[in-house]
C-alpha cells in the first residue's frame, strides 16, 4: 500500500508553520522540514525555524543537523526524508513535510536518483560549475544550460546562478532535462500537497513585517556569527537574510540598505516559490485569510485519508 504523505507548501511568511502544527495535532502527525536552510545549526531567526516549545509539542525532523560549513544537498535530503517517512509511518503516525524548497520536495516524491556515489559526483559537479561561473561569468554558465535544455534556460535568467547550476545538476545526475522532470510522484507515495497563498500585496507586506521582526529578535547577531565563521564562503552563507548583511558588516553599505535588500530578495524568492509550485507540482490551494480556511483544509485531509 502506498504511504500517505501530507505536504504543506507555499511562499515564505504565508502561515505554513501554524497550519502544520494544527494538522499534526489533529491527525497524529510528525513533521519533516522541507526547508534547505533549516538544517543548519545556529540559523534560527533568519530561517524562521520552529521554536523549541513548538518542537516539543510536535516532533520535528531534519532541523539542526548540519554545521554552517557543511554541504547539504538534495540527495541527502531525499535519502533522509524517505527514511524519516518510513520511521514515522511505523509509529502509526502521519508524515507531514513542511517547507518551501520546491526542488527538494519534488526530488523526494519522485525519488530522483541522487543517492550514494551520485551525491558525491553531484557535489563535485556543482563545485566545478561554481568555479566555471567565477572564471567565465554567469552568462557563459547559462549558455551551458541553454545547450542542453533550452526550455529551462528560457525560464531561468543568467543572474539566477544557483538555479542554473541546479538545472545542470539535475540533467547531469538524472539524464533528464530539468524542464521535463516528471510531475508524477513515485508509486511509493500517495501524497496530498496543500498550498497556501494570499493576495500578493498582503503577502509582500507580511514578508516586510517578518524581516523587521527578525531584526528585532536578533538577526544581526546571528548573521554576524555566520559572517565571522566565513560568511558567503560557507554553504549556509548563501541564505537570504544572511548574505545581504555581510556587506554591512564589511562597512560597504548601511544597515537600512541591507535590510531593504533582505526584504526585496525575500519577496522575489516568494514569487519564485509560487511559480515553482504552480508549474512543477500538483497542489490544492487554500487562502489562509478565508473565513472557513481551516475547516476546508481538515475536510480535504480527512477525505484523502479515507480514500485508503
């Protein structure tokens, strides 16, 4: 029988954490983080990590499992995530995967062949592409993608180096074009993907407010520690909310400018997240602002669980 897996996706600051905790309590669930940055220890505020009390109320996995200088790949997420799904199911509990890193979630559901030796090859390949971009420039890197997958290149601008590399990495590892990755989950799972989204203007307002709150909660100190450990040279140093503050610590920009940059990059990331989930995954969308939002979600989950 296929394993039931509930996923909650959507842009940053839309309310995924609150819903996941409520559904985990109601349906005897445990939560696997699907966020590529929450794996790092010490990066709590900038990644909007669940609090200690929230982790005590509901068991969470794939949080605080790496140091900032350690690489964490989609291959490792796929391997660990699938293992945790089995462990949770064996306790007669419902696995919930919560997070915004769409490629990670898609890789897990479709079981992209990214494990073992392939993961090592992937890291080496990725580092080679990063070096190529440093030496030859982002345009030349993009041209590599355009040669093997023009459809993906058309959608990914040269400046989005991380995604260009990701698309080339998927093609290298799976032998399939990034633009043609299957949308159909592997037969192991019967997933229900719940998507949260709100009106764009309100979403951007909430993102801006969240950044201000993060600053109040101590994001500067958190980012300063990361900066002193190596900053942008660390795998964890690429995250939004951290990389924008490094120029401030070097005295190159004002704090106000750095904060404005965090807000802008966070809004752009939210837009990219929504584009990914709409184009790459089969999602049932809900508006958390709707009066009957939670009852609609609960009904949807109950119907899915009763399907057998």
